[in-house]
């Protein structure tokens, strides 16, 4: 069975440029043909109502850097009611193509499936804490500032934020230790037990570990002089040595 042609969809952002190029290389090494789409401007409908790119190739398999939450925001903008039907367009040539017209079309396979929104949303963290309180891999998290969080200090995080945006770190003395701005200020927040990153040679270090197929796949270190790791934070040198 031939492998599908994969369109790599990204926003116009320098970090997403590198991310998309890395994934293109990985997909090509796995035997897939690919093309990177920066933004949505070149997408259009053909005479049969099929979604095509600027070269006339049909779009039916997508890997994306766009967050699903961006598509949800588009739905909220055009839907009058909370539970309205998904307002994707039918493919008339004069209609501008939106993100939801791509990701929510039944004939388009998205490599990051829709169900990943649930574990990827920080609103699941208070639920996990209620199911597994004091688990060693969890921090106390709630939808309000409870008494325990007042004692420990807490982090304020938007439920679908990214890249360290709109984070407040508050100490047990109610002192703001660090604060970031961003585009997620209108989202609902969760409140999580304060647990500051270790400081090494003047930088706070975050260990980012990845899995592939359920097994360890790699690690990178992000470092910043501030307490919050952001999109602009450095990737630090890392070497693994045998003990």
C-alpha cells in the first residue's frame, strides 16, 4: 500500500519553521513524500470541492504545529451556540480556507488525533490529583486557590496555554516571584503547587524527556535566568556518559 503524501502545516513563526523542517526530514527518512505549508493562504478548493494546495495536490493527510485549541477558537467565533454543529465549509471555490476547514474534514487524516486535546489540556490535572492524591509524579492542582496551595505557594497557568505564556508564580507569602504575558489571558486557569526548577550555573533548568512508542526516545535541557521556561529559553548542551 503506498504511503500518503503528508502536508506539514505550520504557522508563520521562526520556531515552528525549525520544528516543521525537522518533522519533514523525519517523515522523508520514513519514506513519506512531504510539503511544508506556512500559513493557509495557498490552500483552496478545486472545482469538485476538494481541498488542494498551491500545486494542485489534494490535501488528505496532515501533520501540524497548530494547536487544536486554535481550531476550537475558530469554532467559538462562528458558532452562535456552545453545542452548534461544527461549521466547516463545503468547498465552494470563493470560500477562504480556515484551519477548521482542514483539520475537521472527515477525509483529512491528522497525525495528532483530536483525542489528544484531553490529556494535553491542563484542566485534566485537578482531576488526576483528585483520583491519585499525593502521587509522587503529581503536584496538588485545583481550579481555585485552596488552603494547601496558599501554604505552599502556587503557579497560575492557562488550561490550554503554551510556551510559558501567561504564567504567574506566587510564593507562600503571596509574593509574585515571576510573571509572563501572552495571548492566553482570556482562558480559564488552574492553580498548581509551586515547585521551582533547579538552578545550575545561574540558570533554571528544565529536563524535557520524550517517548517514542512507549519507550524512552530522548532528552533536551531548556534553561532560563527567570523561573519560567519560555519559547525563547535556551537549549542547553547535554552529554550522556556511562557511570
